[in-house]
C-alpha cells in the first residue's frame, strides 16, 4: 500500500507537502493514530507561521525579531487581533482602550486578595479569569465579531491587574499611578522600580512580544478546542492558562532557573547533564516539537537581550552572573551532546535569566509568558468564532475490554 501512496504523493507539486503527508501516512500505518497530534493540521489560521527548518516565526507575515525590535505591545496586539499594524491614531486609541479597561470589579479584586497565597500564580490567574465572567452576562453570545473583539481587548487589559493584585495582595496596588503604555504598566505589576527605567521597559516589552503567539501550540490548541464548543472567551482562555502552566510548555521557564540553581557551578554542568540523560529525564528549556534548529525567540534573547544585561552592565550581581555562566556552559554542552538529535535551546532557556535579572520571583515567570501569549490566545479565539470551525471531536483507538455483562450470583 505504501508504494502506491508514495507514487500518488509524488504527483504533488509542493515537495514539502509531499514530505509531510508521507510522514503522516507512515505514522498512521505504523501506529494507527497520531501521538500528540504531531504533524496533524487541525485548523486554518492566518495569525502566525513557523518554518521549523529555517527557524522562522512570523506574526501576520512579519518576522518576530522585527516586531520585537521595532514594535510595541499595543501595536502587536492590534496586528494580531485585526490583521495589520495600526496607524498612529489607531495605536493611541487601542492604548487608551487597554489602559481604560485594566481595572477589576471590587468584588473580583477582593476575591483575588483572599485567595491562599500558596496557590500558584498560574492557577490563581486561571480561576480569576473565570470569575470575570460573573461581571459579563452577555459573554455566552459568541456570534458577534465586534463584541468578541471588544471582550478580547478587555481581557488582555485585565490580565496584568489580576497578577498585580495577587502579587501585591492589594486591590488598589496602582492607585494614584498613571501609565503611558501597557509594557510600563505590566512591569509595574512585577517591579515598580524598573517600571521607571526606559531600558528595562524596553527589554520587558521585547520579552512580551517574543511570546505573543506560536501557531498551534498546546495552549492555543486548547483555546480553539474549548472555543469550538462555543464556550465563552473566559472559559477558553482559563483553559489555555492551565495548559501553559505545565513543565513541558510555558512552565519550563520557572524550572530552568531552578535547574541552574541546582547545578550551582559551571563545573557541575557535565555531570548534571550525564545524569539526566542516563535517567532519560528531560532538560528544561531544551528541545521543541517544531524547530529543527535554534528557536528564533531563544536566539533573539541570546543575541539581543542577554548581552544588554550581562555584557553592558558592570554591576551584575555575582549570584546572577554565576547562573549566566552555568547557562552558557549548559547550552554549549547540550548542543554537543544532542548534536545528532536536532535539539536546541528554546525560548524558556534564556527567558528565565532575563526575568531573574529583573528580580521577578520565579513562580511568576510563566505568568509573564501568559501576559504575552494572551494576545495570541484571544486572537485565535476570535478567529475561531469567525471561521465557524466544526466542534473538535477526534477519535480514539479503543484498547479496553470487549463488551461484557454484569453477572450476579443468584442468592
Ligand atoms: N532533554 C532531553 N532529551 C530531549 C529533550 C530534553 N529537553 N527534548 C527532547 N528530547 C529527546 C527525547 O528524549 C526524544 O529522544 P528519543 O527520540 O531518543 O526518545 C527526542 O528528543 C524527541 O523528544 P520528544 O519528547 O518526543 O519531543 P516532543 O516534540 O514530543 O516534545 C518538548 C517537545 C518541548 C515537550 C520536549 O523537547 C521537552 O520536554 N522539552 C523540555 C521542556 C521544555 O523546555 N518545554 C518548553 C518548550 S518551548 C516553550 C513553549 O512553546 O511551550
């Protein structure tokens, strides 16, 4: 059967497509299903695109590096939600709109403060998003594009406030402050001092932009799967936050910094890696499903942001510098050891160090990933409502009992 399929596929003009279809058909013939849906297209989308061989990531056609270098959080938000970069007036209008909608209802802010502060911030975030629904009775009507877009903007605006309220345990944590940009406001939620310094706002804004979207990753797929049942934006985005919290997805950035601390000294890198590889354990911040080369987001951090923190500053804290030295050694050693497997550092490898340099607590690292990604999630949710996707309802391969019956002994 396979030779006939191969002959049929050879007729395709697009050779990349031929390769992808052949991989899928081979998996199906060998396994009968697609573990982890690897390589399976599940939706049409025009929001972002990845060429995993070339290490290219684009948002609405623009390379992510250009957007990080020249764009603002608000511009990228407009680009993703509406399809093109804004004119100046449109950017100003969106910035005002976002800043105007950042406040939470008193009852929601009080609930956030009353939550146990042992709750991981990602789980606090997902439950708080669900609470926002109580102030938005109309959210169950998901058919109106303009309403969907407005809800997306309002939800993006409230994300940092939820986190700032919880982190500072204060419903009025930003009272009396004014903000001229979302990046400054978001940074203020995590570090008031750095939010006064243009250099750090710029670094932070670039970090957010790098995380904005990434095609059909696990959390974005979750948004589309939940949204395909016509569930509300709150239900869909809360699900995405939970997906992102996992260590194989966004939760890796928090674990990278813990790993560097655990290694403790550049001298220990080799032995640490050997042990992990022998135990078949994953190294955090390494590897990716779609890149067969260096993750462009990780490369951008390594080449453009890390030097601004470690090479241009003379007063780097020695403890932080030690983590940087460990990361450099780990990167080099992992690249050597995994040379035959096409495994490279991903965005989480370097982003943890950037956030650590900004004195942000590691348990908040993944929430910063989410603060970028919420733009992509909401854009996918809006797009999904427009394309009238079918409800996601895949098949399973059942490998349980054949039908059987309860046998009761006569008494
Ligand atoms: N450490 C050691 N080996 C690895 C790693 C790693 N981090 N990643 C992949 N491999 C090996 C894996 O053992 C397997 O080897 P073999 O074929 O010999 O069994 C091969 O590479 C393929 O790995 P996989 O787990 O089947 O690949 P996947 O596409 O299912 O998983 C991944 C991708 C990102 C979940 C995985 O690379 C991983 O667990 N990395 C560590 C967690 C991490 O850094 N996650 C952040 C991802 S980037 C941010 C985001 O977008 O979420």
